């Protein structure tokens, strides 16, 4: 049998209600904050990612799905969305119609990493990007939005880490000092770090090899080298977050795995998936738009890992831990969303005539917005009652040939066992009234 490729997977129907609930929660929240949706292609010219994410990053060096198309053009399945959103912003001169653009996009990304829990080769991201705002208030607001989203999803065990990487004014000084530090540690560094050291010393701070981590634990911090502009910017972000009651940890090791960042960077971390891993990450990229051929424009954004988020929300729903009232409410809310696919009514047709009517009514009720299912197999009342139970139907509508003849169908509430009679003429209207759907 042909199976999915390693690191790729199906999101099955039992899981999609949760995914949909998270996506709709995020898009509602984004829209409240003035974001509009953009949809971008899944494939781009390789050069777009190489130039924006950076030639010496893990993503570009070893994780991209890159191949020549039939004409020899070098194409890549997108490993992230920011580069494409920036490309779209420039290509469509979006800044000309409104100098501030707030955009979000949801979809699959591709990185050839080693698969493990919470890490896939096709994974999904919810992305938000803001163009044209220099103010640190927007940095704080994006972190606030993430915080609010996680709160709405009932998640509390998350840690926001923030850092500042400085700008083109102050970064060179820092890099010089880092390089001097690295020269002394050469013996302890992995081959990758040694190779990247001169080209892009900041990348060594992102190395996951334990020996490198150990060697770099006292590495100089960007935070000690910020120019006064970057310093003020970072202070404002922190003080605004504090005033809004958003907890955060200043983490001088947070350099992120992509090269385009300047000033504020942030990640939301969880331990719920085993070793500490990021559920979301982002930051400012004030130089990227110009770098990709656009006018000088401020940029900042984040991406949430939807696979990871869905996994921790599912864990929360399934956990039996002692919960406070708030956690119980979000759990109930999610269970409701996840069962929202159950039919309102299951029509039980008994006899040939009834099956034809059941088909007609099912169609009419579904069109009227009342979720209705039926069964065409001619099975017994007992077995169809079982089926209604399995589907978690709220009501059954029993339509035997006799009920049709007597013009009195039975609508039974599966929970309370209350029964109503419905005549055969215009059952949709009657059902709508009985279910309070008018
Ligand atoms: P990133 O940190 O590379 O940032 O990815 C963001 C999130 O995507 C991660 O925190 C993680 O939750 C999820 N993720 C990444 N790789 C995988 C994987 N292999 N399997 C499952 N989930 C994964 C970016 O992609 C930037 N474009 C974020 C950004 C937007 N910065 C500014 N704007």
C-alpha cells in the first residue's frame, strides 16, 4: 500500500474540528486588530528564500525542498511565509495604497527536518505580518495578541521569551566582540559553527549541538551592545507588556533561526511536547523589504506552529488535571466546537416510501441550515437508533410508512426523550419552529 512520505501526515476528520476552531479563533482575533487575510503560493523561486532567510541558516543550507522544474527554474516549497508575504507586498505595491498593512495567512510550510513529536516536514503556520510601523507599540501588541490567543484557547503554561538583536548601527560592534569570543572557543565548536563563524557569527548562537551550547553559554549578549535607539525601543516594548500584564522573560540567547531579524525577537515556548519547544516565534525585520527590492519599509510579524498548538490544546482537553473555572470553560467551549459536526437530526426512515421522503427532507433541512443525516439501507428501527446515537444526533425523526399515512411523524429529543409530532406537509418549517431556529 502507498503511504504518506516520512514527516508528512493526514489531519484526520476527528482532528479537523479542533484545527478549524483554532484557525477561526485566530482569524477573528486578528481581524479585530485590523488584519486582513492574504493567500500566497506554496512554491516560489528558491532565490526568494535564500536571500531573505539567509544562505547560512539551517533552513536554507539543509532543509528546503528545492528542485528544478521542467524548464530548469530552481523552485522551492515554501519553508515559511514571511518571505512570500514581503514579495507580495512589493510586487503589488501594497504600500502605495496604504502605508500600513496588516496581513495574515494560514497554510502549510515545508522543511526537511528530522521528524519527531511536534516536528513535521509538512507543517502548518498561522502567520501575521505588519508593514509600515516603526513604533515599539506594535512589537508589544503582537506579543499581546499571541498572549490573548493562547488565553482564549485555555492555555496557561506558556512562556514568552523576548530579546533584541539590535540594528545595522549597533550589530557590527556586537559581531566583532562575538567573533573574538568565538576565536577563543574554536576547539569546542562544531564544524557548522566553524564554517559559519566568519560569514555570520550570530548563527553560532542558534546552534543546537550540546558542546556548542556549553561553549557559548557565556557568549556576549546583543543586549549589552544596543545603540540608544534600540535600547529605548526594547525598554518601551518591555514596559508596555508589563503594564498590560503580559508575562515575559528576557532571553539573551534568543537569536532565532532566520537571518532577517533586527531589534525585537520573541518566541512562545512550551514544555508540553517533551523538550522545550516553540509554539510561535517572530520579530522585527526592518531591513528585509528593501533587501528584497522594495522601498525602505518597517516590518514585523510572527508565525504560530499550528500542529504544535493543536497538540497542546488537545492535551489540555484530554487532561484530567485539577482545573480552575476558567480552564473548565475553555475546555467546554472546545468540546462543543468539536462536537459541532454532529447532526441536529437523524431521520429514521422505515419503508421504501419513507426513504424517498427522508432523502427529500434531509436535503431541505440541510439547505435550511439544520444539520440532518439519514440512512438509505432499509435497516431496522433498533439499528438506526444505534446509528443516531453513534453520530451524537440531538433529535431523531421517525418516519415509518404508518407515521406518513397518519400524517404524524415523531421527533424525539435524544437527551430529554421528549417527543413532538410533525405533520408531513412542510416539515422544515415545523422543525425550525420546534428547534427554535426561526
Ligand atoms: P519559525 O520560528 O521558523 O519562524 O517558525 C514559527 C513556528 O513554526 C515555530 O515556533 C514552530 O511552532 C513552527 N514550526 C517550525 N518548524 C516546524 C516543524 N518542522 N514542524 C512543526 N512546526 C514547526 C518563522 O517561520 C518566521 N517566518 C516567523 C515570522 C513571521 N517572523 C516574522 N514574521
